[in-house]
C-alpha cells in the first residue's frame, strides 16, 4: 500500500522537479494553490507528500516561520534536500511524522497525494494523517483527482499527460484504478497508478478525520506578473481540470 507508493515515486524526483514548470501547473495549479493558502508569513507549514519539494520551497520563500516536507519516497526527499541546500532554504525534510508533529502546524498542503490511497481504509488513514498535524482551526489544502475529471484518455494529452481509467464505464466509481502517463515534450516517459475517489467519499473521509468544514475550489488560470501570457489551449484544461482543490478547517 504505502510501500507501493514509495516504490512508484522513488525514481521520479527529476520528473517532479521538472513538472513544476509545465504550463498547467505554472499558470493554473500553483497560483490557485498559493491563492488559497494566502499569506503564510509567520505560519508553520507542512508539505505532505512533498515530492521534490516544489511547494515547500515556495512556502519557505514566502516567509513561512517553519516549513517541513514529508514524503515516503527517500529518492524524492534526497532531491528535495539537495534543492533546499542549493537555494539556502531552511526546510526540514522527513520520512516520518512523529508524535511531535501532532497539532503543530497552521497549514498542511497535500498536492496530488490523496489519489494514491488505493483503498477506502487507506484513504481514511491518509486523511487522518493530513489533519492530525494541524492545530484546531488550521487548514488543509489538498488536491485529489477532480471528481468530474474527463475520462477520455486523450483529453489531457495537450497538457503533457494521459489519464486512463481501468474501465471507462467505471471512470467515476470509488476505488477505480487510473493509469497516469506523463510525457510532456518527450522529456519524460513515466507511468504511475492512481485511484479515483468521489466528492462524497472524500468529504466523508475528511470529516471523519477531523475536518469541520470542506470547501471545493476550481483551479483557475492566472497570469503571473512578468511572465508570458498563459497559452490559450489551457482554457480547455481549466474547463475540465484533472485535479480539484479541497480546503478543510480542522475542528
Ligand atoms: C504525485 S507526487 C506529488 C509530489 C508533490 N506534492 C508535488 O506536487 O510535486 C505524490 C507524492 O506523494 C508521496 N506519497 C504518496 N503517499 C504518501 C503517504 N501516505 N505519505 C507521504 N507521502 C506519500 C509520493 O511518494 C510522492 O512523492
């Protein structure tokens, strides 16, 4: 289960480092997540399933008081530690969340981690692990697969990836396995397996794990100051994003 996820991500650090620059992330996902996070100056932030540390680095640069990145894959953590050292960022990267992490953070961000829960008990456990580090009133911002993602495997190809449900008829059924192939600009060619969870199931799991409120936000196109304008083809992604943003407050 969790070991399976550590294994499937172990050698993908370079890809995930590179992925932070892909247009759908640069113009839609990243600014949408940062907008939701709001001002992080002075906050204690946990990047849950941090991968190569893309978000942990952004929060450290934005002035968070303490930033911790947590991941199961040592390969990801090694890459994240190297990047933080190169950039002179004070980020602690860990492969375990011990008792001291309970109720120790104001904000937990978990980008593309919920899709790797491969059973309902694992989803419930993951939600609990994401909410337990929050102080009461603290917020979780998580990105599951969008409950209404487009099941036509070719739809996301212009954006550098393909999502193929095991059975098209079950594309929006809880627990359905989805193959995610990543191949943007032929720079990479990797596949990982993810699992679909409906909005109801995600909300129930989050509330059961201690969320007082659950709100959904559509990722939106942003035009970052000083950057070239967003490529027009991103409008099709924004109409049917493959990931949603869900925000919860811990009881
Ligand atoms: C798709 S990557 C996303 C990485 C990063 N959040 C980003 O946006 O670039 C998913 C990451 O979640 C990690 N992961 C999966 N299940 C996890 C769990 N139960 N606890 C911690 N990390 C987990 C994987 O090892 C992988 O690095």
